């Protein structure tokens, strides 16, 4: 059987590979601690679970969901967006529910690029920005996020030729993997750049509400005129500890959303209605659960920083996301340090190079495990390093 050429070009998914390595180590009897994937150990808040339990019993919800999401979910999402960012949106044309933002990101390429078209993606960046392009036979142009620029975009690193050829620009703040944050000016510059070159702007805002020390993440859509060219993806996964539920939505430019919606209606059949009701409960129900997670993560960040900086390690300040981005000790590459830490300490960290060439020299650690497991992981690494 012959596989498609695009499959040959498709690397194994980073975290699927990591899962495989964990399984091997576990089979050897090692108690592996994974600071690899950002998947909260805390449960989904009870009021959201209760709404799901109630709705799952209703036979009306057992049938195919409506393709573009329940009108009530779209309305709730629009109301949430206006309350959070002050940007009014038409729930029918400017909101599109997604089965998680990963799905939306991958399908966006089918909606916006033809084979050979180019997309500008952050380097380092969430792996689907690159693999989504491979699946659509599109090409990516790396936009290096450099430490000297606080991991923010510098468009002078993109040639005019590439800018003219690009069909879309993807950005993600608070950023995975660097944990960098953006101000309104970052979005204003992105909008200006994209308008100049007629590029669709995609803001992947998976961590917009997990921010610390009083920093509040802005939306790209707060920039005047952004809706002409931009959409933003909001995920419920991390904010409400709902990674397993698969629910998110895209907001903004209606032509982009119409194209994405058309792709989706031909591929998937929407989100289980009971999950949409649970998502509505998350967005419009009590929000103290979000503050509780912010308190947990900022406490963990301080705890991890104190330990890692105490060892003389260079860890980047984290005001958003659930990650710590750290320079590897001298003498290691990203991959060799991640390998060393797994082999000698039984701890999984993500090598920065897996997120793009500019991630070389860094590793990413997540803050989504219990404090005692994180302490144990750091103890094991310190011991392994002697
Ligand atoms: C930057 C970024 N975008 C998107 C996603 C996917 O999130 P979802 O669970 O909504 O598919 C993740 C998940 O880790 C992420 O880090």
C-alpha cells in the first residue's frame, strides 16, 4: 500500500512520540514524570460537569449537532468575547465553534491556502502550525521569535518576496512554548503588516486567560480594522481544565470563518450538543474557577523559578501560558538535554528545537502537574546532573 507523499513529509506528532517514550520507560519500571504536554491535572470545575450530566440525558442532544454549532453557543461565545475584550461580534457570522482549536488550526490551511501557497508561522511555535500546512500541501515561512526581541515578531526578518507570497500569518500570545506575552501594539503591528501584504491574520489565543501578575492579554480584534483580515481562536481547554472535552471557537472576519466553516461541514459534524451546553456553562457561569487556576499556576511558577534559578539556570519570566521556557545548561543541545533528563532522571521535558529551529538551546517545562510531582522532577534532574 502506497501512502500519500504528504504523509511521508509529516513528522510523528511531538506528544505522540513523547507518549511512546514514556510507555517504553514505564515498561522498564521507571516512574516517569512528564513535564512535557500542557494538560492540567486539576479536574474540570463541578458546575461544568453538572451541566454536562444534565444535558447528556436529553435525547434531543443525542442527534447530529447543527453544523455551525448551536445558535445558543454562538450567542454565548459572542457575549463572552464582548465582555472580555469589548469587541461586539455577530454570533451568526463572526463566531464559529470548533472541536478544539487544534482542529480549527489544521483545517484553516484547507480553507485559506492552495498547494504551494505560503504561510508565515512563529518559530518556535505550536507544531500544528507546520503540520497543518503539510497536510494542505502548503509551505511555511518561519518567523523567528528571538530572545533579544522578547520572543515577539520582527517582520524585518521576513523578505518582501515571502511577505508578498504569504496567504496567512499565525501568531500566538501568550506564547507556547516561550511563554512570552504581547501588548496591543504587537497586534497593531501585525494588522498593519498583514494589511500591507493582503495576508489573513490568525491569532491563536489558547492561553488568553491564564495570565499572571496583573497582566491582561489583549485580543487582536481590539485593533481598529482588525476584523477586515483577522480571526482569533479561543480555546476552553486550558482556561477551564477541559482539554479532553474538545471545545473552542473562532471569532472575527466572516469570510475566513465562512471558508473554515465550509471545510468543517464537509469533514466533521460539529460538537456534541451536551458539550456545547457545558461550554456555555463554562463561559457564562461563575468565573472563580479561572482565578483559582491562575493562583495555582502563578504559585507553581514562583516555586519552580525559585528552584531553577537557585541552580543558576536561565529561566524566562512567565506572565502567561502554562509553560516555563529555559535555556539548556552549557554543553547540551535541546535534544541532548531532553534525552539526558529522560534517561538519567526519568523526567520528560520538551526540547525547544521540536518547536522550530529558533527553539534550539531551550527546553519547555509545563506547570500542569501537582506541586509535589514537579518538586520530585526537579530533584531528579538535579541529582542526575550531579
Ligand atoms: C498554542 C496552542 N494552540 C492550540 C492548542 C490546542 O488547543 P485545543 O485543546 O483547543 O485543541 C494548544 C494546546 O496545547 C496550544 O498550546
